C-alpha cells in the first residue's frame, strides 16, 4: 500500500479528490451530503436537520422521483381492481400481432407470443411486486422492532429466548424457509405471501434494534424516566424507540429492496406468486426461453426489478447518511 | 479460549436442532404429497397411494417421523448414516454427497473470491473517498446488489459465454477493441493510484501503452488460442507478487522480509522445474494437495530462516508468496493445455451443467473443463457478494480512519502503510468478519437460483425437487448441509473475531 499512498505528495494529504468526470458521471452515488451544513443563526430541530441532509443527497432524491413515477404509472396505467386506468389495452386480451411483436408505438413494450400487450402485463406484474415488497417491509419492520426492543430492554431470559429464536431463523437459508412458507401460502394470494415473507425476514433488524436498545437503556434519560416511575412499555415506546428511529427507518427501506428480490426469486423458482396472479419474477420465468427470439419479453421485467431495487437502495443510503452523518465526514 | 469455542458449538448445535425441527414440520405440511397420484388415471391408483403413504409414513405422527429422521442423522456419528429415501425410493445420502460436492465447490470459490476482491475494493475506496474511482465502485456495488440473480444469469450466459465462444473461434481482437480496453485500464489505474496531476498522467499513459502493446503482441502470436506462460513468466509474476506482498505487510525497507519473499519465488520456480515431469505425466488431486502442503512448509521455513527480528512478518509474507507461486504454477500448466482443450471442446465456456457430459481428456483438460463450467456461476455469485463486502469494508474503514488512535499513529510519524495496514485495517476487519459469515447464508440462497439457471445438479436441485414433491428427506438433507456449513462459517468468524479483538477472548 505504500506505493499507493506515496502518490500523495505530503503523505498527510487527505483532501477528498473529486475528479470532475467522476462527479458528473455518477454524482448519483454518494453525492451532496459531504458539504458541511452552513452555520446560520437559525436553529433546526433534529428532524429538520435530517430532512436537510437527505435532500442534499442527489442520488436519493433522483431515486425517490424515479420510484414515485414508477409507482404512479404502475398503478394508474391499468387501474387497480375495479377502477380503470388510462392505458387503453387490457392484459388479458390477445390483440393482432404487429410483425413478430417487437416494441412499436402502439405496443411500447412489445407483445408476447400470443399477442397480449406486454406493457399492460408488465405493469400488472410491477403492481403485485410493489405491493408485496412494501407489505413485507412493513411486516418485517414491525416484527423485528418488537423482538429487538423486547430482547434488548428486558435482557435475561426474554433476551435468551428471543435471540435463540432469531438464530433459528438465521440458520435456515432465507430462500429455503421462504420457499416452503411461500408454497404453503400460495393459495391465499399475494397478501398471504407478503405476510409469510415478512415473518421470515425480520431477523437482521431484530439484531440491529437489540444492539441499539442495549446501549440506549443505559443512558441517563432512561434512568430519569425510570426514577419518576414510568412504566416499561412507555419507556420503550416514548424514550427508547424514538432514539433508535434512524436505524429502524434505514433498515426498513433496505428490507423493501431485499423483499422485492426475494419475492421475484421465489416466483421465478415457482414457489412465490401463483397464477392467475403474476409478478415480475413470474414474467421472467415464463418468458426466459424467448430471450434469443423475443428479447424484449425478457428485458422489461428485469429492468423493472433492477430499477425498483436500485432506487430503494439509494433512498436507504441517503437516509443512512441523513441519520448518521458521521460516516460522510472526510477524515481529518 | 477452548471453553469459548465449546460453548459456541453447543449453542449452535441446539439452534441447529430447533431449526431442523421447524423445517421438518414446515416441509411436511407444505402441500399434498399424493397430489400427482390423486390426479392420475392409473388403474392401481389406490394401491400406489397406499404405497407412497407407507413409504413416506404419512399416517404416522409427525413427531415420530422427525425423531426417526433425527436418529438416522445421528447415526452419522457412529458411521451408519441414514438420511432417508426420496419419494421414488432413492437413497438420499448418495444424492447428497454428489450434490454437496458440486454446490460447496461453487459456494466456497465464490466466497473466497468475494472476500479478497470485496475487501480490497472496500479499502481502496475508503482511502480514496469521494474520488471518481470511489463513485464508480459505489455505483457498481449498488447496481450489483440490486440485480436479480436469475435475470443477470441469463444475460451472462448470452453475453459472456456465447459471445466469447464465438470470439474464441477466431481469437483475434479488433484494433478498436484493443484501444478501448487500454484506455479503460489506463483511466481506472490513474484513478486508483491518484497523486498529482503529472503523476496520474504518467500512470494513465504508461498503463495504456503497456496494455495496448501487450494485446497487439498477443494478437500477432495468436496467444488467445495457443497461450503460453512459461517458467520465466512464473518467476517474474511470482517475484512481483512477493515484492507487492512485502510492500503491503512489512514495507520494502525491511530487507530481510523482501529477500525472504524473493527467495520463496526462486525456490518455488526451481521446485516447479523439478516436479514438472511428475505434474505433467502423473497428475492427481492427491499430488497437488501434497505439493501444496509442501509449498506451505518450505515457504514458512524460508521465512523463519531469513526472518530474524521480523520472523512472524517474514513467515506471513513467504507463506502468501508461496501460495501465489503455486497458483501460478497450476495456471501455467493449465494455460499450456488450453489449445489442446480447445481442440476437444471448441466452445469452451458452457452454460449448462457442472461437467460436460461424456467429456474425455487427460487430467488437466478435465480440470479446465470443470473450470470453464464453474466460471459463470462463480462470477455471478461473486459479483453480488463483492458488492456487499466492498460497501461494508468501506464504511468500516472510514469509521476506523476517523478514530483518535489513527491520528495518534500518524502524529507519531508512522508511514501511511503502517497506519492503514496495522492500525486502521486490522480494526476495520472486526465487523467485516461477522458480515462475511452472514453473507455465506445469503450465498447459499443465491446458489440455489444460480444452479437452477445453469442447470447444475446441486443442492439447489435437491431442495427444489424435494419441495415440489413435498418430500421431506431431500429437503432436510439440503438443510443439513447448508445449516452445518453456516454454523461452521459462524464459528470461523467467531474465532477470527477472537483473534482480531482481544477484548472478547475469555
């Protein structure tokens, strides 16, 4: 490593080196929040500070806009349930094929082998995948937070039992247990699937929250709350958890992106969403053989998954920087 | 320390037991094992159903069935393994041995590569925080762990395997390709190495010229179809590796260590010359393993002999150099066999299976065949893990680089190498070990999908077919292998943790 470091003339020179091309090409990556906050007379609350740091993260903001657009398009284009959307074609009907079904202005994502409009199909898959991903995120966050908070706060046998249960779930490969449960829940539709996936993906959050609570419960403000006779439940919900909110929010965001990857993988293997429901993973599974002849059938769902997961990951990264700006300060 | 290990093993065993019970109950309740028979029109349907119910013991109490499975597994400790039979009456133990061999080969290789590449990238991006290089790596990391594995696998098949196979039939780079490749290498290198503008320019231009010339020469020699590396190449690269490792671990000013590393390279090359007839004429895995152990012993011996006051450092450096040299030796033999391998298999990179069916060739050609089969799944699994590892390493490094003891180390005048390698990196490694162990479990999940896409008959297929048929024995065998592997990985991580962090040794 010495040869690497020697390239800096002073050896002590630790200024960040932002090459012009680098920031332009991928300013998305970590961007903005590096700059120190201006010192003004106006004072900000903790929440405002976090929001300001978050909005400086260009990658996160771009991702938020893209993801927002995607959600709006997915839900309004073909409508939800009985409410019709603005897209004229239906995903169940087979239309006359134009040529071999390659994308045209009429069918922007092309048509499948039977002539179905692929845009409508992909939008439907996106809807289902988004619904599942967000539900899984919510369920796993609730379970993980509760388990972690109880284990960290009560210690003793509660902690031992809960953490051993967590270990049990950690040791079974996530994909395996999710596949088994997904198969069992397959008949109860996507809500059942979302619920069981949420029930197996909470383990990492539980560990994180426990660690956070373990250190928070020794703080003076918790001691003060105890001293005035506050009940355990109130201490956890009003004093401990609000201080751990950064960890929880960041982890919840990232769990959404892993949920969408888990769900699509399961559906691809045939253990996830069952027909007549569909998801982006099912679409790839159904059309992967068509890659050499009709590549668009393969590209669109994959790009959708990638876009959603990438956006959610960037938002999570922006949130992490916003809640915990220590990491982004340059070394001094 | 021993007590600590034993306690960890005990707890893990209990957790494994609980998990296996949970898994067993879930699997047998996951569907209807008689479904295909219920829908069949066979004359003897009732009889077949009764037969299968008898085989799977569907009428028995689930606890009894679990207990019997458990006693069968416990038999492994006394030498009479019984993992049950599949729904078709095939013995699961045999299936598992085959499947585990190919799956664990894939997973282990991917893990090792991911650790080396990921940690190295993480350190480099942390040292060059907010550089162009950092942004590129960060963005790629995000891209790779947002990538659906099954989708990327199909892309890799198409663009890496099929296109490469088309290309190797000719084996010549177009001049534009060479220029672009050289430009990319030059650009990346100057971004990584950094320094003043002039220094970066020199680095970039030098790398560009080197790569371009090498590629043109290779083209002219038809190197890609008839590659050679040779003894000189082994010696040169191994010596370079020795110098690099010395520079990282001990610093070039420590002459004893430097000479030890160079001695190892020379001895390794001479040993290659001595053993070459044996390696070419009567190769076997046993011979390779034996020579590898010998290499380690001799290298450590050289380190100890040269070491003096820096014995431990010298032994570490010579050990690493020895390992690199032996890898180079194997690579040299494989490269020499490449053109004859191309003669047998004209489209070398395959997209299906873990071995080419009916492949006949000598030992080295078979190794090459295995290598070309394992290449794509490994690349895929590695990419995803590299993304995680590099991110964690980066943030962990940044955290330690901000610590007061690093400032102290700098202010007392240590060289940048010592500050980064000894003070920052060693402490940054502590959280990384935990992540690596956790990630191993994620890799197993990834392997299930990768095996499915690449048509490997591994643990993934065992699991998938078993679950489809609601057949507990193969699914539990999958769980047993992956569960034990995960426990072992966690134990290794704990040991590494204890070695790195004296505070937790009890």
